[in-house]
C-alpha cells in the first residue's frame, strides 16, 4: 500500500471558506464551506473522490477508509489563522 500526502489550502472568502488542493486543482479539487472546518471536510471528500480516478483501473480496489485504489491518503493542511 502506498501513502499519498496532499497539501490542502483553506482560506476565508467573504462570508464563507474556500478550500482547494493545489496538486489536484486541475481535476476539480476545489470546494467551500460555511466554516473553516466544514471546508476542510469537503476538500477531504473531494480529494478522496478524485484520487482513485488518477490511478490505473487495476488498482481501484481498496478497503473502506482508503482512496478506493488500495492506497492511504494523508493531509498537510494550510488553514488560515
């Protein structure tokens, strides 16, 4: 099993929070939330949905809590202070 680490950015955007993953932004890894925590949760879900689609089809079998391709995703967040 491989482990992938993705940097995600969560920052204020007017009356809500914008979150994105720079490495996967070209695949749509961008979202928002009403709170900082909600935006972080949403980007976590988005990256988990996108990650398996970047892997070859033969690797897209995994246990719950993994990317769906048998690999684990970890996070390096950059939340606004």
